[in-house]
């Protein structure tokens, strides 16, 4: 029989404390001196550039960093019998491929099932004390609602239609990911860690997950690039990108209260106040420098009356000189102090210059009338046969669940895939395709030494690179242009691919899940620039934030 002390029930006062955490993997610094706390009931969203350490942080808290990783600092989840149980949703499924769905779910609620069996065996009228303890434990675990929780979780995550005797290895990747999430929610850890939890969820499943997290009693820490999810699920945001500082070196992580919209508003408020303070201070510095430089123009005080004699004139002159000297010295002292402690110029954030940046100033006119006509195009098992007509400046959003054929449709429109049936007509226009996977060929076989700038020149040609430099688009920070391409994160490499595509902008631009691997701010700028593109744009996306704000045409697969 399980005793009350041998079963870990929920710890209502579980707190996650991170103090001075640093982490290295394979000799590379991933996290540096992180400190923050997640209290019971708080839902903290982690954001930051690709490579900022979101997944590393989650694995560090979970205790599952790869072998050879080193850490410093402390992660406090309690101690002894009060140590919180930590659960992490990640790529490694908590069940074997041969396990059926039912077996996987039963392993998640194994403690509840054992307590139910123990309660039944403890129903001994001669041992009232043992029965009272068993009842107390059963009530704390709410064992009578276990079956209802399983059913509600399967329904909420869109898995209830799958027979529970099916081996988990036969499920699709998306179904396995949802089953892993179901397992974790049913297992009820004290501290819940989620890494991109909405990657395989539709709107209904995401809404269900939000409802579960809103009622979660322990700390919740999750990494996500899903802006809509961050907006409705997070009660706080932790930005892992180093926070720019007005004075001195940049700081560490920054914590914001509220959801994603609150985070955007707070960042904008900081930027506006910084720019105003910098502008006011620069004006004051300019005034002080002018006063010190032109000390002879500083106000003349107490000019003597014309009737006074030479002695009086000398007296007034000396007094005036002293006043002027004191004022100049005061100005110089204040200037020196202000120069020493002056506010830094607000950093210019990496800002996408727009989809029209390369074509600005060109005489190319957008095509008139239909430029792409597709009729019942299908690819067996991948694309069900949609039809569409795309005009020269039309903006089209292609939506649908995972596996509905969004990427396949774009591959067909780009001419990279021939449909099994149907017809496709592309009239006198070039198409450019930003795929989900980064593809930056190395035509001159330069290897690992190829810099970002060199890669750009190789792919667009020297002449075009002179006319349209990489810096045109605001996609790559100047300090990264001479770094080896292989050192860039996947998101940074995808920016280079987008710059190559836009150097000679096509009449039809195809963007497959443009939010993948790009920073949240850059994705927002890209989306805001789409309506201004001087050609047709087709975007395939399941991103709820984009879908809710799209004003162009739509095609649902």
C-alpha cells in the first residue's frame, strides 16, 4: 500500500527560483547570469531571438541538459519532501512506440490508480486510522475524477476520435506531440515547463490548453513564438535578449508584467522615454558647450554708469569678470559631469526596411490581371485539389491545419513540384519562394569560412550586390555581416535567404510560414510590409496572430 508520505501530491506553494544561472553547451555560452522567480499560479512566457537560450533554460530547470553541459548559479524548486516535481514538454515522448494510447495515458495517472486500489483494500472496519489516511490521500489526488480528466483532455486536444488501442508509434507527428502534452497535463507536475506547446495545436486545442493553464496552481514557464498564445496565456513575459541600458553596458533578462500586448506597450514606452531623454540631454550639452566656447558672450553684469571714473570702471570690470568666470566654471563642471554620465544614443533596433526596399526607385510596374491561375491542382496524399486565381498585386493568405497541404501548394506554385492532376498557368512573371527550410547554396565551395556578406554576393551576383547591398533590408545586423555563415542561428540564416530573394524582387512572392525561426519583432515588421509589396504575395501560415489581422484574400485548405 502507498502511504501518504510516499506519494507526491500537488505542492500548492511550489515556487521556481532561478538565481545567477549561466549555462554552456559544447563550450558555447548559452545563458548568462539569469535571475527571476515564478510564483504559484504565474504563467511566464519566454521570448527572445533564436539561440537566446529558451529551450536550454527549460532543460536546465528540468535537469535534462545534454551530457557535457556546464552550469553555474542555482535553480531552487524546494528541498526534501517539499521539493516540487518538475514536468517538461519536449521532443522526447514519455512513452514507447509500442505502447497503446491507453497504456500511455494510464502511465500518466499511475499514482491515482494505485491510490484507488489501496483505498479499496483499506476498507477494513477494524483499522479506521488506515482507512482515514487512505481517504485523505484519495481526496487530495481527486481520484474519482481521473477518468473524466482523461476524457476531457483527449477531447480538448483533439485526440478523442482515435481508438485508444492504437499503438502510439502509428500516430502522426502532430498526434504524438498532442498525446505527449496530454500525458504531461494528466501527470500534473508541480512546476510545468512547455517548449513551443502550440506547434501542433489548432485553435480549439489552443483554447483548451489556455483554460488548463489558467487553472494551474503551480508555476508555469513556457517558451513560445506564438504571439496569440502569448497574448491569451501569459501573465508575465521574460525577454531573454540582453536589455539595452541608457547608461553603461547592456543588462540581462527583462521581466514584464502582463501579456504579449502589455510587453509590446512597455517596450514602446521605454523606447519613447529613452529617445526623449536623449534628445533633451543632447540639447543641453549643445547649450553648455556653446557657453563654454563663447565665454565672452556670457551675460555682462552690472555695467558701470557712464559718469563713473576709472576706479569705478575697474571695479565693475573685475566684478563682471569674476561672475563670468564663475558661470563658465559652473558650465564647464556641469558639462564634464553630463558628458561623463550622458545617456547613450538609443540603439537602432534591427528593423525590416520593407518588401519594397530593393525595388524602390525602379520603374518596374506590377503586372495587370491574373498572373497565376490554378485549377483543381492535386498531389496524391498531400494536396486535395484547390483552385485559385492570383492577380498582379493581390495578397493571399493560405490557411489550414497541419498536413492540409499549405507547403505543397506553394511548392507547386513555385514550380518546384509537378501536380498529379489539375492545371497551373503562370503568365510572364517570376516567382520567389521562401521555404520553411533554409537553403543557401555554396556555388564556389567556400566551406565554413564563407561570411554572410560573401554568401550574399555569391548568391545574388557581384553587380546586383553593389546595387542592392545586404544592408538595404535591415535584416542582418552590421556586426554579423562578416561573421561565418555557419555561426548564424537558423533564424539569422533565414533572414539572409529572404534578403537574397528580395535583392531582385519577384513579381510573385511566396512565403511559407514566415514566422518560423524569425524573431517576433521581425515577423511583425514583415507582416506589416506585405500590403506595400509591389507585386502578388502568397503567405501560407497557421499563425493565429497573423490570421486575426489579415486584410487580404484567403484560401482555406
